[in-house]
C-alpha cells in the first residue's frame, strides 16, 4: 500500500523536493535556536558588550525571517502537492467508474460510490503533504534534540529519553484502532449519502404517501450510527492525547527539578539549563505532531485503502487486447447458443438462437421477467453472455472495441434519463460535436420543434434534474431527438411508450416509426398493438424463445402470443 501511495508523487518530484527540503531546513533552524540561547546567556551576557549582543540578536532575526519564508513555502506549496495528488486520485476514481459494467452498479449503492470519490479522499491531500516530511522531521528532531541534550547534560538527557517507549506504545496502540474506526466512519458517510439521495430523489413519492415521519426515523437511525462511530473515534483520540500530554508534562517537571539541582550544585550553567528546557520543548514537538498524526493519518489511510479497493475492482467487461474499432455496421445480428444469468445457478436466458436481418424490426414480447430486456442488454455488452456468442455483420461483439460497438447502437428506454442542463445539452449528448443546425434538425424530426418554439429560452431552456420540468411525452421526444442526432444503424426501443397516455403514445409512435426507418430495430413491448407491424415477433418465456413469426402467423398458431393478444384486447373491450 505504501509503495502504491508513493507512486503518486512521481509527477510532482520537483514540488515534493521543494516542500521536503524547506521543511527539513526549517526543522534544523528550530534545533539551532536553543543552542543560540545557551551561547547568548553563558557567553555574551557576561561580557556586557551591548554591540555584540545586538549583532547576535540581528543574526537571530535574520534566521527567523529565513525560517518564516521556509514555513510559507511548506504551507502553500506543500498543500499544493497534497491537493495535486488528491485531484489525481479523484480523477482516477471517476475514470475507473466509467469502465465498470452494469453488474457493478447493480451491486453497489450510488451514495457509497459518491463517498468513494469525495469524502474518502478528503484527508489524503493532508497525508500526501505531511506524510513523508512529518515522519522524517519527527525522527530528525528526536535524534537531533536528544544529541544536543546529551551534549549539554547527559544525565538530564537520559531522564528525558525515558518518555520514548511510552510514546511508541501510545502510537502503535491507538493508531491502528483509529484507522479501523475511520474506515467505519467512511462507511457511515456512504450510508448517509444513500439515505439522502433516495429521500431527495424520491421526495414526490415520500410526500404523496405522507411518509415524512418514516423517512425522518430512517435518517435519525443513520445519523445516530454516525454519531456513535465518531464518538468512538474521539474516545480513542482523547485517550492517546491525554496520555501523551501527561507523559510530556511529567518529564518537563522532572527536568525542571533535576536541572535546578544540577544548577545549584554547579554542574550545569544557567544558559545550559535554559537551553535544555528549550530543547525539551523542541524534543516534544514531534510528539505533538505524532498526536495530530494519530488523528489525521488514520483518516487518510482508511480513505486510501477504500480508494484502492475501488481501483482494484476489475471491470468484468473490457476490450480484448486485439479488439478492433468498427465503423458503421449494416446491422445483421445473430445470437448463437447464448445463455446468461444475473446470479449463479439462476439462468435468465438459455441457449438463445436468433437471427435478425439488417433493417428488420423485431419485437420481443412475453411475461415480465422473462428476459426480453436482458436479450437487448447483451447486444451493447452492458452484460456479458456466459456462453455462446453474439455477432453483428459476422463479427463477434467481443472482438469490437466497446466505444465503437456502442456508437452503432441507439437506445430509447421507458425511463428516460436527462441531465440537469438545457434541452440543447441533452440532445447534443447523442453526438457531442454536432452543430446547431444538426440539433435543430433532430428536434424537428422528433416532433419537438413545437415545444422548443413555445419556450422563451428555446433550446437553452433548463430541464431540471432528471428532466423534472418536462412531461413524460416531452422527455421521450427529447430522447428520440438524441438518437436522431446519433444516427446509429441499430436501434433498441425498451418499452419506450408504455408509460404514456394513448394520444401521446400515438404521437411518439409516429416519431419512433420514422426513427426506425432503415435501421435494425429491436423493440421490447407490453402493448402488443404497438408492434403488430413488426417484421417478426419473438415470444420469450421460460428462459428461451418459444415462438417466432409475424403477428398473423402467431395468432393462427394459438400459442402464448395469441393468449396475450386476446387478453389485452379483452381488457380494452375490443374482443
């Protein structure tokens, strides 16, 4: 873990050396001050030469000015080093999240993932800044101050050194406990994020059911768990800080008593006694630093461990080393012996064999949970089939690069996801380099031009988070415009109109019909009336294909499709 942490310093070697050298030099100047005081008291004062005293004071002032500059460099440029490393880690986290498949997101809550990229990395900048320099300076100060104390008075130095084993015990005992505790705190923050995201995102449902008190209770539970975990951290912190404080003050008291005795007996000069007391403070300064380390380092280490856990999650879907980037595909699709299950031992699809010609419209129908959406999700490799193969134009989709494969597929879903920007931004997401005229044409073809013209800000109208300011039909039209702009040869329509009223559905169907022209189209539908004109209808049930044919052929066979059609006609009073 330490080796991987130090790899992040490589791009910032110059900044690290500047920070480290200035910190070390500042520490050395701090060590020199007690010795300067000893010389001042024992040698300059007895001479009563005021000019020499003023010159020595001027020399000390110069050292202070230099040290002030060094400290400014350490504080600003050192923190720049820390934030640079923190920023790079956050960039890598976000980049890695883009590579992970749907299966990963199925198993992990959004709030926890947000915490991984935000809260977990907050303390890493401080650790990256202070880590190496604090460790080195603490050791250097310990050794340097102890050596100078032995030079001034060996007996007093031995008394002071007695505190070292206690400090080592406190550090080892409480440091590991703090690390474990902060890992727990970060998990609690993830729970917080999950609770907040679900509550805020689902506020309409919460208020519609009048469940505000229930939500308050759930939040109170998470809030109290976080409080208890953090109080446990403060108990550990209080114990370590109190023990360190008591040991340091006890040693100072003993040094004062013993030093006073040595001065009275004549074995220690006044200047030596004063400088020794100052050296004791310098000697204990690393101990104070260690106490802050016990508070700060476990946070950074816990965050870094969770960061590594995320980065060590291998994407279960990735490009082969020899994967090829394909250009525009014709859209001949073939499923050969395809099997898949979300969980081991629970297959959703078994031995699927299916051929879809370029430009054909194929509809998938069947009971809920039969695997219709799963069949279509395997095509862009949102999930990986566990056996068999899927080819497009005779090329196995696993031999294509993911970006080139997915650039040839457009998807319109029932639950349209819109970003919180403008109408233009959401449509342009279909092709980021599209011109304004191309966006306007996509708006027209999606029959969204009337809405855009009625809005004061037109294309620049903000749609709100997840498109909250638009109706369901408007959001669907916007999603269709996005696909018109992308212009892929293969189209997947996943229950794109099932949540709309009859009139809106009829209008959207007209847009979808135009969108499907000349494209290989896979349609998932519950309303069978919307797919009667499909070139082929595939009925999915019992983890496989049980029927396939045109609407007329399937009605004549009297199988499951005929039963579903009869049921739907009866429910609408059309039997």
